[in-house]
């Protein structure tokens, strides 16, 4: 059932508000005004629902090219809102078939939380509770993961797709308060979208380096990441020299150019910093920047429909890749491979929820994967996914 209204966290303790991409001066000084939760079973269009809910609470995002209004009164200032959209909700917007059952069904598929900005910061809670994290249980074995890679390669050979991103899931039981563990993710090196979002009986912690979509002063920006190597001098040189990684990357850059062209002024889509190498924890990753001028009258709903789910975690063509994902992945993507960040008039900044973990009342959940092309080696793809999730699991465990 859809839930609307302000309320506190019941199953999980409260945490200082630290939403990914929230203004730095506001973190820890935000007070919840209203919230919306929506799940796929509720039916309807989550993009339209988010836009309508925000407008009803003083955040009109019907035209992202307009100057931001000044929201202010004597006691409190409307600051902005956290927005989370799951990968499953994004697939719905793209017209993809339903995915496998979710491993953490307590999480909503859409969460919108509107905040006031107080001049004084919220005090922190009491002493931390003892923390224990159990062993991780994978949703598929390395051999099953490798078989899925080979199935994608076969689909590429048939001409069904050019590239498909495969994602695996793992869960571990815990005792204690998971919020400090999830909050630690935001301190990982390269976590551009570090932060936490919580609700009744669930929490999401993010360490994502990837921009799904940013809107500022009428400019649309996305920063797709594709291509990974260990963060060593040899790894950097290997990444830059890899024809396979560059081809995989450029496929997704072209997909993102097409996504932005649907909502941009004609002739304004451009690419900067093609295949620039950035560092996240102990990995090098290749990133490009695609930008465009927003079309007149572009609203939040159409922005989400055009960009979700992100091309770098689906594949090309996007809908065909989503069909492959539905057939091959044994569980849903949960909090991962979706969108999470901050929205306000004049500024939208949503990260792609890679390098992301979630807690329900009993377990922590993580997801990791990679893009599969014709040149992919199945065992190398399994190893790459493990390398991406290792810093997340170590941080959650407190190491």
C-alpha cells in the first residue's frame, strides 16, 4: 500500500539526515516534512507520482529550465527532497518485463522525502549498539554467474543485444544497528554519492561514484562509468590500452547520448572527457561526461522516464538488455542499479546506486556486476564483480 506522510523509522533507529547529493551545509540540519512510499504492486506511474507529490509539497518541478523560486518563511525554509527510484521501477518506466522477486521486499520502489532546513543541527543519538555481521550468502554461484555471462555472449552472437549488464546479489544476517555501518560507505574514496536514506524497517547506504542525471541551470549531465581494473600503475595502463573495455564504454556513451537527446534541445548533446580514468577505492574506472541543454518544459517525470534505468547498468539496446536481465538474474536488483539523490527547484542530482547496500529488519544486502560484451571472459567477469563488492562488504563489517 502507498504510504504518504511524515513518520519516523520504527524497526531501525533514526540517523542524522545525510542524503546523497544533499547540499553540504544542510546535512544534519534537515527536518522531515512529508514522505511518499510506492511499490510496483500499487500500480500507476512512479515518475508522475513523484512529480505530483513534490509539487503538492512546495517543490514544483514541472519545468526544469525555469529559475528556482525562493522558499522562505520566518520559522523554517523548505530545502529540497530526497528521491529514490528502484531499478525495478526504472524498468517499468522503460516498458521492460517484470523482474525476478526482490530479495528485500521491505524496500519501496519509490521514496520521496521532503525536508525543511533548520538553522540548528540535530543532536546525535546515544552510544552505538554492538554490531555483528554474519557470512554472506550469494544468490548465485560463480559457475551460475559464468553461465549467465556465456548466455549473454550467445545472445550477442544471435544479434539480440550488443551488451548486457549482469548483477549478482548477496545477503548476510546482522545484529545491532545497521545505520552506522551503512553510513561508513559514504566515506569510501570516490563516493560522489555517499549517504543514507531510511524508512520504516529499511535503510539504504550508498557509496556510488556515478552520476545518473544532474540538472543545473538548464544543463543536463550524465557521467557513465564502464571499464574496471585494479588501482595500480599497471592496471591503469591496461585499462587505457584495452580495446574491449573501450568498446564496452563507448557503446554505453552512445546509449546515454540517445537518452539525453530525447529530452534535450536539438543539436546540444555533447561528450566531454571521453574514457577518463578515475579512482574508486582500490579500482580504476573509466568515466565519460555527456551533457545537453534541457528542452523547454522538461519536467521531472519525463526526465526520469528518459534516463531510468541507467544505461551503464542495463546495456544496449536498453529494452532488449532488460529482457535478458529478467531471464538470467535469479533475484531482483533491490536498492541497487536505481537512482538516489537530491531534488530541488533549479537543481537535481541523482546518483546511480552502484556500490550500494541495503538493510531490512534481518539482513544486509549487496549487489555487484558488470557489462558483458562479445569479448567478455566469464571468469574475469565473476572476478570483477567480486572486486567491486569487496570494499563494500569490508566497510559494512567495520574493517
